[in-house]
C-alpha cells in the first residue's frame, strides 16, 4: 500500500583520668605520669568522626520519583486496555496520546533519578573526603602509639617496680599498660573497618556514576522517542485527514495486502522468466487496496516472510517523505545481492518492519515488504523462475481488483510484486 508524506566507646577503658605512659627519650627507663594526654584525645575525637561518617545515611529517593513511577504504572495499564479495544481512529489517537504522555512521564522520571543520583554522589564524595582525612590522621596517631607500646613492652616489670612510687603506683602503671595496649588493638580494628567502609563507599560512588550515565543515555533515547511519537500522531492525522472512514479504508487495504501475500488470491501460471525480464507494469494512480502508484515487493521462503533488505543490493534511492517521518513510514538498508524489481533512481514509499504506520494499520504491526516506485513503471523479475499472475478483490475507498505477480524460483524462495499488471 502506497504511503504519502504520509533503566566501642573508648571511655569504657577507664572511668577516671589515667596516667599517660610515655618513655622519656634517652632517659633511665623511668616514667612520667599525669592526666590523659593529647594523643588519646585525638584518638577519641578521630574515632567519633569515623563513627559519624560511617553512620551517615545516604539520601533516599524522593517521593516525587515514587509518584512518577505510580503514574507510569497506571498509564501503562490504561494503554494496554486502550490497545485491546476495537481498532478505530479515535482509539488509535487515544493510544498515541497515552504513549506520548507515558514517554513524557518516563522522561520526568529519568530526570528526577539523575538529579537524585547527583545528590547521592555529592554526599558520597563528602563522606569519602572526610573519612580519608580522618583515617590518614588516625593511622599516623596509631603508628606513634604502636611504637610507644613496643618500647613499653621492652621495659621489664622489675624495672617498672623499682621506678614506681610504691606498690599501688606499680599496679596502676602495669594495669594501664595492659589497658592501653588492649585499647590500641581495638582502635586499630575499628580503623581497619572504617577503611573498608571507605572502599565500599567508593565502589558505591562508581556504581552510581555508571547508573547516572546510563540514565542520561536513556533520557536522550526517550526524548527521541517522544519526538517520533508526536510526529507519528501528526502524520496519522494527515494521512487520514482525521476521518474515520479513511482510517478504516487504509486498515482494510493493509489487511487485504497481507491476505494476498499469504496466498489467498486467485493465481494462474503465465510463463518461465529470467532474472531482469519484464514481468509487468505498475498500475497508475489509485487502485484496489492502493492509494497511488507504487510496487509492494516481498520475499517469502516457504511459509516465512523475509526482510527484502537481506536480498536486494545497495542502489540509488530516495524517500517520498521527509526525514522527520522516517520513524513513521520506516527506512531501508539493502545489503544483499539481488537486482531491484524497478529501475533506478528508486523512490521509497514505505520501509519493511515495525514502524509506526505498520503498528497502526498492519495485523501484527509489521509491514512485510518495501513500497517503491520509479520514473519507469516497468517491473522486473529479481531472479529466474516461474511467473504467476493473481488478483484479489478489495472494497471501500480503494475498491477494485488488487493485481499482483509472483515468481517461484524453485529453491523455496518466492518473490511477490503487488499493485501491478502481470504480463
């Protein structure tokens, strides 16, 4: 059928101030005692910072995203219900409007998710930066503490006893050494856990960056789809002139065209033909199941209808519709070795496949052939074989006889030529 432009509390170590245990460099092995030193304060402060960063909660997705998703789910259900209705122009326009609204909601949802991910990435960056600084400081403090603890371990308890101011002082010092060592080991463990958390958050950040990039690509695709959907609606209104009768005629023509291709027409054997032989001429103007002069060409293998692009070779061609309507009427990409059934230059009126026009009119939503015409109305056999002539009666606006030819190549492949007079 011809078409016009038509995704640990450290304070638990001791409840009262404890003497700091520091070996005097170059001294006699005696110890100074006093209040809790600045090193322990730094450790406590550092650990508190680590805990605060680790416990920070990543912002959850906003209610707006959930609301958008609910709208998308609801509209998807409505769209399915609409598509199940009788095929009328009004129902098709409603379905198109719902698809446009659905895509618009999907775009809004993608934008919200991208923005949410941007916030989450910024928060993770802040946490990572804070944890890196804190852990760097804690690591250095712990190294100093471990060195001090190592030196203390080298001092015998006998030396400690003679340097103490009595038994009570000795017991206090010895107990403090044990507590400090136990505390240091616990802090070191916590620092290692915190380091692991930094690595985990870095991994989360990379995953969110990747997800964000994927969403950005999806957003661009959705914008393209939306533009095509709007163009498709406009093209449908143009081709039908917003008239229900015209819509039904186009629908009937498409169904009749498919019926012919499935072999439901009346056929008669004409003759054997060679590749390139003239097998007939196009019918000028509107005719049975056709709105204007064109050839509908199909390729069948057994009972399967094939993509003609896989068989026809690359040639010079143009489209009868602007690039803005490529998504509506389809495009072609010939990549085979066969000669074309018409002479160059060839004009394409409709491509093979599931483009918007096909989804609107054709059963199954697929246009099974390529529609074309040329300055030369002669139609030629693309391969040698047996030529058959056939016809099919159409009603409605394009009432009349749909004439066609087919060439059986004898190898299981048959080429079909519709809307032409076989000769």
